[in-house]
C-alpha cells in the first residue's frame, strides 16, 4: 500500500479521547473497523485516548456511524477522531525508539537495538515488531506472558497453537519455555513473515512454524493438533465467534489463554467458552484489560 509521494503505508491509526467510563463501549464499536485497539490514560487529564490500528484506510461513513452509536449509548458527544497513515519506515524507527525492554514474570522481551543485560534467571526473547503488532508492552500481551509463566510451573506441553500470532511473541515464549512444536497463524501475511524472522533470530526455527490463516481455516492447524495449549490474544468478538473451533482443537485437559478483551467484555467471552465445556482457571487483570486461562475437561478413565 502506498501513500502520499509514494511512501509505503503499513496501516492506518485512528485516535480520539473519551472518559474512562466509556472505554469499553467505544473499543467494542471499533471491533469490525480495526485489527487492534488499545487505550492509554492521558497524563494530567481525566480522559483516555483510544488508539486503533487498521490494515486498510477506514471508511469515513462506517467510522462516523460507529462513533455516533457508541456516543449515544454512553450519553456523550461524538468524539472527533484523527486518522493518520502509518508509513512502514516510520513504524520500524518508532519500534526502535519507543520499545524499551519489557519484563513479565520471568519473560524478558527486548528489541535488537537493545544492548543491556537480561535479569538473572529470566527467559529472554528478542522481538522486533516492524509492521506487525506485538512488542510485549500492551497489557494484553503482558497478561498472556504472565499466564504462561504461571502455567510453566505445572504443565508439560507437546503441541502449542498461537492464534493471531502477530510478531509471534507468545508462541516463541511457549516454544522457548517448553521446547515443543508450536504453530503460529495470523490473517496478515506481513505478520507471519515478521514472526518467522523473529523465530529465526531467537534460534527457535526448529520448534516454530508460521502460516497464514483466517481463524482455524488453515488445514495445518487440524493436522498438527490437538493442542495442549492455545494462545489467542485477539479481540472479544473473535474470541466468542471462535469458541467452538477452539474447544474442538484443544486436547482433553488442554488450556487456552485468551486475551484482547476489556473487563466489561469478560462475561460474554467467558459465556461463549463455557457453552463449549471450557472452565475458567485463572484471570489476570491489567489496566482494564483481562486475560483468561480456560481449560477443557480431561478425558475420564473408564471404570473396569
């Protein structure tokens, strides 16, 4: 995709500010318009900034309607969004400038530009976001890493699936922790390419494979399953829509780490999982975002 004067565009950023009480409504309104949504508290203000990233230029009429409906539901004026094209070269530069090392439990994530030393006993990963989402800074990614840290103490895994892998950070963390075959899939071919490069940079290519897939559609997902662990850091609506195929691909006794949902969306997301026989094991809350660990019941032994 190209922008003004032929510059290469990685995507489009949508930004606007709303009160904290309306975050869930406005974030949900952007589900069908953006691939990722984040919220950031505005320093020295009571407002929060909603930041959304879309692969394609947003439809002005569709965006305006979504904001009008969210504003009406919240009893607020319609916010005035700013829409910016994100040049790919600027995205990489911003990644280097703004991506400090991140620690979540024992995981220590840094970019290739970092030259410091990792904390003793940490599990280290080098992740370059480039044009894909996932540097470890966002609350949803940190929540997933903390969930992995807790699961590591009591699980032995044979097969892992990272659904909506982005840069591959979660699948790579699992592969490094358990040394088991891991499949990462994403709807975005660029993300898959970046994730593959990160796997090679971390010496994990022997364990990790990446593929393009819309949800569970790629046949490789079926061939390599069932999975002892499925990682899905996406958004609330996809988590609900994909609950059935996710449960089918989990091995008996298997766990799934679900994130990308606001606290207000947990009830709906969890209800969809429970309808498929999955039960909540752990909840991790960070900055208004929730990460859920759910489990499929183990296979019952037949009585003699």
